[in-house]
C-alpha cells in the first residue's frame, strides 16, 4: 500500500518522441581522428595523464615505494611537509641505519635546533 506520490506524476510521457529521434545526416559519429587529437595536443604542449614509459615499454613508478614503518610509540600528532627527494632518501636511510622511527628523528632534530638557537 504505497501512498507516496510519484515524482513523475503529471509529466508527459516522452518515450515515443525519444524513439523517433535520429541524428542529423552527415554528423560525425565518434569524434575526431586520434591523429588529429595527438597533433593538437602536441601543438599546445598538453601533458598526458597516461603513465610514463621507460625504454623497454614498461611503466615507470612515479615515486619510490618505501616499506611501511609500524611501531607503537604513543605519538598521535601528525606533521607533514615537503622536501627534496634526495633529502628524503637520506632521512629514510638514516632512520633505517639507526633503527629509529621518523617521528623520533624529527623530535631529536627539533631538540637540537632549539638547543642551537637557545638564548642565554
């Protein structure tokens, strides 16, 4: 027992008009040729969203995938920043070599920076 009104109540049925619709003669189906699209894209320096390929024709990873670092530390705050890739590589190498967590290294660096700039 449905007592709700239909949202289509009072709207004329256009099914027959839709079935009778045909595109105009001579209209291109499917868009421009792929060569023309590539030519125009190159002319305006369009950057492709396709994955980059190496010389062997295989996709190159966009960034280095690092192993996850999980350990209970009691640290719940989050700090995010941007850095040069070579600096990040050095940081993660230091972290791995010393068996530390990135948060621990950040805290040690922060304490060293405060000590260096401490006013007497």
